[in-house]
C-alpha cells in the first residue's frame, strides 16, 4: 500500500533521506525508529506530498504521490505528534468538520460511533477540545481516519508525551485500525512501543534504513542493543 | 467545501470570546449614540418650537394689510427636522436654516409663482 523506492531528499545539499526503500502492506504496521534528524519525518512528508523527493518515488496504492498528490491524499490519514483541532469546537464537531473536508458526510450517530470506536469517552464527545489531553486528541485523530475510511495511516511520534497507559491504549487502537486492512507507517523514538505494536521495525540513520526486521525476531533488550550499536556505528 | 469552511469560520467567530466582547462594546456604543442622538433631536425641535412661537404669535396678531404691502413682510420659520435627521443630518445642517418664508394667506392673497421659486431656491441651497 505504501512504497518508497530509492527515495532521496536533500535540504541545502544535505541528504535528509538518502536512497530509502521500504514497503508497508495492507494491514501491516511498520515502525520507523531513529534519532532526530534521521529522516523519519521527511519520509512521512514525502508520502503526504508535503515534500517532493529529489530522486526516487513514494507511492500510495501504486499511485505516485508527486504526480497525483490529491488522489493519494484521499486515501491517507495523518496523525502528527500534536493533533491540532479547532479549540472552539467539540470532538464531535471537529470530527464532522474534518470528515466533510475529506468529502465524507456522516450522520451524527455514525460520527459518535467512530469516536466510540476510537475509545474517546462518551462524555467528551460534546466537550470542547480545549480540555482534551494529548491522548484524547490522538483518539479524535484516529476517529477522523476511520470516518475518512483511510487506506493508509501515517503517524509522526504519536506516542511521545503519552503516559504508558495512554500509549498502550493507542497501540491497541493502531492494531485495530490495521486489522481493517489499512497500512500503518509510524515514526517513533519509543523502542518498546515500536516492538509492541509493529509487525516490522526499521532503524534509520543519516537518511538510510540501516536495519529492517520483524518485531518477533528481537527481544526488547536485543532491539535496544541493536539501536545503540546502529547509532554508534 | 467552501460552504463547510465558511460555516466553520462563522461558528468559530461567534464562539470566540474576543468577538463577543467586541460586538457587545460596539452595540453598547451604538445604543449610547442612538440615545444621545434622540435626546439632541428632541432638544433641538423643542428649541425651534420655542423660538418660533413668539414670531408666529406676532404674525397672527398683525392687522390685515393690502397685498402689495403684505408682500414686504414675512415669517421666519425653521425647516422641519425629521426624525431620521438625528442619524444623518445631511451635508450641512446650518445651510438655509432658518429661512425667510413669506406668508400671505393672512392677507387673503396668493403667494406669487416667483416667490415660490425663490423659496425653493433658498431651500435647495
């Protein structure tokens, strides 16, 4: 569903992404690990069409993002580190608004169903989002992806700043989302969460994918060791 | 999509506390301006009536005159100030106000066409 082929992106001559190739299939969760500046966010931005690659191509469902950015955006959902919602609106109103922008009009009961599926507490549906925690905002983000019926979900550091319980809850939601047949690409610093939620994990360094492995291959300790060795290499 | 965005922006603006405060202040200022304008209008009309009453009384109290002599006399009158004038008094509230208004009905003769034109020209200026 998501595919990067020899992706290269330079900023002022410095390669942020340097020949990255990866694929994320339907129903699969792929976690990208790496330090700040490794190229994780640039990779996601290439899939979103926010950044045009200098070489190589990013495709969504076989469609080249650089050539058809609007078409690919229709099937993508994106959850950044901080989900920005309109503060004067409730979670339900935000969901309704973003769904309509995505071209999907739903009845109120259906929208409430998406929020419930994203496990946002019922009493928070009609409350303004100014009082929402980060985790609650993430849930609205998931609900937006559900309402849009996104075929691929891109996440950039979604669990940073979440407490362990909220982080675990978010992992469950991601797995459930992937089980609907969506491809999930998540950039994260959280080794434990990456191994917990993802089917495959990639470690990026200097814009390259240094290692790719299935989560079952390594224990938490082995993963940490490999990550540190990669960073020190 | 534009309608969706416009609706969202409108609702957001209504819910914004800053907009509510600004709108309340503007409405309060408007109400004060209307009250002050109405008070000024009432005062002005009362002053005009007070100023006009003795002149009118003098006019009605005079002896009948022959039409030739009557043509040299007149009555000062204020142009009527209509209610909407307190919102917009016009380009110049002083011009042609009050005007010399020659009145001949008491003398049982008609005002001439020429005098009517003169009054109109005075009013127009």
